[in-house]
C-alpha cells in the first residue's frame, strides 16, 4: 500500500522554547526583552542584566501583534516572570511596528548585527542573515554596530520560505533537506531560475526526467548558496564570518557557501534564529540604562 503523504507537513521546522534554570531573575536589576516578528518565524528573548535567560522560536501567524504576544508568552512560560516584570521591550523584524508591548522598534539589520556579536563574539565582521523572505549581508564592527549592508528581498528563492516550498514539493522533511542534498557523488548543474515559482517548476521537470530527490535538492541548494555568495562578494566579505537565521541550520547550503567563499563560518552555540530578538533585548537594556542616566 502506498504511503499517504498528503497530511504530512514537510515544511514544518522545529519550534522551541528554553530558559536558564541557574539564573535567579528576581536578583536581577534589568530584565529586558526583544521580540522579532518575521515573515515566517517569530522569536522572543528575555535577558537578565545582559545575560540570556529565556527565549522562544515559533512560526509567525497571520496576525503580527498576536504572533508577538504568543512568542513572548511562550518565552515567559515556566519562568515566573510576567510581562510587567520586563522593564523594556524592543520590537524588530518584518512586523516590528506591530509589537503592542514594545517601547521601541529597531530594524532587523541592526538587531541581527548586535545579536551576532553576542552569539559569536567581538571578532565577527561579516554576518549573513538568511531569513524567511530575504537575505542580508552585513558588515559590523567589534561592538556589533552596522558598518554597511546589502539585502536581497526581491524573491523568496534563497530564503527559508523557498526551502519550505521545496521540502513540500519533494516530500522531504525540512530538517533533512541539507543532509540529503549532500548525498550526491558530484554536484549537478544548479537550477537556473532565481524566482521560487519558476525554480519549483524547473525542479518538477527534473523529477519527471528521473532525477533523484537528492540531486534536485543539491541543484537547488547550490543555486541558493551561489546567490547569497554574490551578495556577500558585492558587500566585501571580511573574517570572522557567521550566518544567522533559519537557513544557517541547513548544512547543504552552509557547506556550499563555505566552499564557494573559501571561508569557514563560525559554528553557533545558540539557535541561529534568535539573533534578531537577542539583539533587540540587548538594545532594550542599553536604552533603559540611558534613560536612567538622564534622571
């Protein structure tokens, strides 16, 4: 009997929340938060005196304010902290102006730069943020401040949304796409289309020609990698180099970016999808400290 694949959600990546049981937030001076409402995913990060305390990472719904609330509620779950205990919240991401409890909205470029500096350390100089609907190449200084940036937001190809489409098309779970794309003896020609709609049609045609799934995935991952390398080269890449966003979890794309650049990306110690919210929480702390100094 044939396997029923109609009800499987191959695109559904793993949502998560976490908090540090070793930090007593009641002894903290400043509890700050950042909420990143993206086109595909939303994250909330809670920090206590500049230390990462809790976070959530979940899918964005159809309503940005509700997505922000859901992300914050899930990050706070089990901590004993209420929203009233959080002294300053910064909103960032695609829906940053729709975070109802945020005091400030700051661009995702600034927040990803600041978050990457915290995640990877002050030696970071180039950050590639591969998000749900766009890619950003960012040059930063030792404090995580943006020096320059370029972005591609014209099409979903080369983004998390594009990868979700391919996972569904091929019936391969999104967490397995990267590994499967590397299971080829040699690299195939990359898909030529940069638009995800046309790339999907091209991939369907390759499947009809008899290409195995891993070869089709290799062709698409190679095209995605090549596209973002072009963005990085136009910006001018400087080491150390790191990747943030959901696509940073796809070894098939990351390894191909590294090979084409001839540079290894630093390995993350935290969930790469929380970088924007993390930067927001760091900005929130700094802004509150600034307010206090004025009083």
